[in-house]
């Protein structure tokens, strides 16, 4: 007796069908998939599993769906023989389940090309109509577009049936896809996500002249309506196709007779997948005997005599052509794998991160190796490991100088990252350094946001912090002519720049972007040394004597001020800027707050948050941003929220503003 699905099962199934329908339209009609293959396959597999367990759901369900409804942009034509899809299998067990049910172990293996299905009808050897798969029963008339593809003959050669529908896949070679996108980028046109999208978008153009400009290719592999047949096996049909003038995937095809041979073929093709000049997403396993194919027949939407053995969507194997260095906004040097382009999960991947030198050594990656590349969701692709070591592979030598500016590269003790010390002069760090420089806690220059900085940097007007103070004088007239600017905005920007010409020492130290030196450390340095010259001249041993300055931080400060590029940039900047000295604060050695970890929360009536922090730090306290078990005191004003609740829960001492002021008065 059939199981009856409950309300929740019905709702889940309906939701899956809705998603699959939306995804099918995006993929088949709009040539713009919205999910990757793995997501689609998982949803379809779940829907099929539910239909298998609850047969009544199969009526109009995923097991009966093929493609998507045809677009109203094209004339619709009914297929004389339906164009079915192929059932997917994803692992060796699923393949074995299919294989064990066969009456014949003679299997023909072909590549599953990642392209767009077509059906070309020939009458007396002449191409008379071309259709897309469409819904499987009704296709879109793309005859004029198919005529532009050289791999699809206008007239058949040799001996052929009076009527034959040759079916196959239109695709775009990877090199042609990359060239198409490169040309589109130069013209500012749309670029395609992958070769399959490019092929689909090109094939379904309303203007065949556009299709003709795209370098489309095609393979043939099956047939629809026939007036006669003189081949007995799939492999013999490939012979006929080639004699008629079609191209097939025969160079990669093979006949096998057991599971070991099937799996060996799968593993072999996985290893050379990136070397195949077009995208594939698996293998197609077919019963070779055509008479047996016809006897086995088909389900509602797929033949029983063939399956698609899909590759994992998130991983692929390709060749590591080179390793280059990318210098980030903070100066960190990141090794990048330059890969032979490969389609992973619907996206062509040609680069992947290798993180750092230690990671390269740990994974044993060398240039020319065959490597396993992984992509998960929107995560940057990464090298998982080495699949095969190349005999001519060579190790990567990490550079000792920055490849962008020539600045020194350092690796601090205990750190894995290597970094360019030329913070102020390295072009790779320019946008990040200048964003930090003009930020609210730095020079606080209103009107110089990321968009404006990028515009001015792109024009070569901002190469160092000092250029900001030359900007209006040198380029004010040009800025006034730019979109989004005018006399008033330039005048306001000029005023903001002029206000920034006088700055306190701690803000200056924060703004110039010394690694490891944030707002608090900049304040510690300013109070310990009083003026910029003293900070610049301080040796590491003296810096380490300052409470709050550790070994790594001291070394970073010394390296920053020793780098000649930074020295030149600072000296140039000081021609425009006055850095105000601050009073040297003698460290507090005794008192109720010395060494205490204090958190401020809520609103104080008599003190701003910054003023209260200033008082606490002057009394030797360490002001923190969050409450933990190590916190000693929480000072709570009005409207204190979760931090106060957390302090109460942990049993931490809580002061109100009155108690805070009493302790300050007692200490003074």
C-alpha cells in the first residue's frame, strides 16, 4: 500500500518543485543560472527521493520534468521524438546499482559536455530545422543560428538515412570563452560567468548575425527521429556521425565491461579534466547495444539505458602554471596560484589563494604540479593539495622585496604573514593607507571617502599622503569638471583639507598606518615620548620599556620608521602638516585603578566616553571594549545594556558615575 504524504512532506515537495522551476527557467530560458550545480542537484535528488517514497507526489513532479517551457521570443516546434534528460548518479555505489541491473555489460562512455542541447533535422541530407531542448516535448526554432556553426554541417556526406535528427551539444571552447569576455570587458559589455552561459546566450540570439560572431562549437552524440538505421551499437553510431561530417567526443570515449573499468575511466578523466579544451561536468555511461537500448526504453523524463556520472561540483584537478604575489591593502604578500582555467561549480576558475609561504610548504605545492582546487559557495577558490607531481615541477621562492614597490619584506617572529614595510609609498597599499589616513580617528578629512580616493588615485593625483594637501592647488579645476563635483564641493573639500593641517601627535601616529599601532597604542606612544621626533628615533629596547608596547609592536615601529620609502613620504608630508606635541605622562605606579581592566557602558552625565577613557588611562587603568571573566570593573551610566547584564552575571564590580568620581577624587 502506498504511503500517504503528510502536510509537511507535501509542503516541502511543493517548495522544492517551485525552486526547481525557477532555477530551470533561469538556466534554460534566461541563460543565467542562479544556483550552482551542487545546489540544484541536491534539491532535485531530495524531490526525487520524496516521489519515490510517496508515489502520488510523482504526478507532475521532478521525475517528469525536462528543461523548461520555451521562450515566447522564438517559434515553438514540437519534437517528433521527445528530447529526454539523463538521470544523474554521483558516486560509485549509485553507478553500481544501475550497472548491476543491466542485461549487458558492454558500456560506451562519453564525456558529458557542459553546453546547450540541440536537435538538427536533416531531410535527404540537408539541414531543414534546428531546435533547442525546450521542455523536452516542444523546442525553440533556432535553425538560422545553427547554420552559423561550422561543426554542424549544412549537408551530410557519405551514406545517410532519408530523415535523421542528429542531437548533440553546442558549447564554447574555454579559450574562445576567455577571448569573448576579454573583448567584452574592453568594450564595457556584459561578460559571461562561464562557457555554458556564453554558448546558451549566443545560440539563443534573435539575430543570427550575433551568433555568427561568437566562436561556437558542437558535438553530436545521439539521434531522434530516423527513417532507417544501419548501426547496431553506440560506438558504430559515432562512426556514422563522423562520416556525415559531425564531430564527436571519440578521443575521450572508451568501451568498458565492469565497475573497475568504469571507475578507472572516471578517475582518468578527472585527472585530465583541465587539459580538455572545453568544460565537462561528468561522464555519460550508455548501454552500447542499440537494440537493448530500445528494449529498455525510458522513464517519464530519462532513458533507463544511460546515466550521467557527475563530477563533484566543488572540486576539480588542474595544472598549477605559476605562483604570483598579490600585495594587499595592508601590505601583506599573498601567494596566488595561476591555474589552467577550469570550471568548478559553474564558475571558471583561473586563480586560487595559497594563503602564505608556510601553507605552500605544508601542502608541498610546486609549479607545474597537478593540483586539487576547491570552491565552496562564494569562498575564494583554494588549493586543497597535490593530485600528481610533475617531473619538471619547481619550487616557489618567496620574494625578499615587494614585487610592487621594491620595499623590504619582513616576517615578524611568530607570524606567518610576510609584509611590505613601505606602508606610505607602496601603490598596492595606497587605497587602504589613504582611507585609513583620512578616517575620523586619523586626519578626519570630510569629503574624501573611498569613492573620491579611488577616482583621484586612478588619475594619478594621489600617490602619497602629502598629495592630499597638494590636491586642490594642482587639480582643483579638473575636479570641478568631474561628475558629482562642483564649486561648492571643491570648496568644502579644500576647507576640510586645510583644517587637517594641524593635528595632535596621537592622531598623526594612528593616521600614518604603522602596523600593530591602533588608536590606543598611538596614544600610549604620544604620552610616552611627547613629540614625533622622539618616537621616530626611539630604538626597540626603549619602546619595549613602555607599558603596553610588546616585542612585535616595537619591532614594527622601528621597521616602519627605518624604511627609506616611509621616511621620504613622512618628510614630504611634514612640509604641509604641523604635528602638535603632547605632554609626557609619567606612568602611574600606585592607586585603585592601576592595572585594572575597566569597561565603560551606558551614558555618563558629566563625562563623554572619550573623556572618561582619558581619565581612566591616566590613572593606570586598561580600558576594554567588552566584558569578560578577566574584567575587574564595569562603570555603568544610564541606559546600560548587555554589558551591565553580563557583568552582573559574572559577579564583576560595578560602579555608577558617582563612585567613579569618588575614586578619581581620592586618587588625586
